[in-house]
């Protein structure tokens, strides 16, 4: 995770985190709590799992923690995660959130989104897909935000966000 406050100050964020779906907002909150606890020297697993369990379910908490542990074991560089008070969200946060959403429809795109962050994206992509499925089961469907020009597995143009 980001190793100093200066990294947060240098990070560029995109506006509109408030325009994320409910499921995406839960993931963003979990990411930011995880990073904040890491920065303060605390083990994030119990607190983040509890947050996810309260917001979604215990199963979502367990999968989110497993995804973050898989991510941390093989990060290429410190992740840039904004503080909880930031209105926008950074590129690393976007990559993780979009990978979770798109993993349901195209694992290739999910792995490509994660590749700049981790040395082996497959395990993280598998947890991202599992988290997506649990969130959907709990009524927090994640949109599959695909880049313009990409094709969905069924050949549809990907200009629209799929739910």
C-alpha cells in the first residue's frame, strides 16, 4: 500500500466516486480502510472483514480479505489508495473496482486491468469474480464497465455499462 502521506498528495484522483454503484462504493470503502489500517501499522483483516460483513455479508468480508491478501503478496509497487475523505478515486482504486465488475463477463479484461498492479493477476481476478458474485447475490450488482471498442463475450459492443 502507499507508504507515505506524500504519495497520497501526489496521487491524481478522478471525480465522481459518489457516482459509483452501491457495490462499488462498498469495495472502495474496504480498499480505503485496508490502506488506512496498513499505514497506521494495524492488521486490516479483522476490521475490514467486519465492515464488509456489516455492509454486505460475512462471505463478502471473507472473500474481500482473501482478495486483498492475494493482491498484497505480489504487488509490483505500493498501491495508491486515497483517504476516506477524498471525493475522487485514483487509478489503482479504479483498476481494482472495475476488475471486480468486469470479472463476471470477461476474465481476460479483469486480468489485464490487474496486470500493472500484481505479478500474477489470475488469483486476484478469481477472487474479484467471486466477490462480484457474492455482491450480486446480496443485491449489490457491480456494473461491468468495459472500455469503448472492447467486445463482450457474446460479441456485443461494450460502449454501454452492463449490469
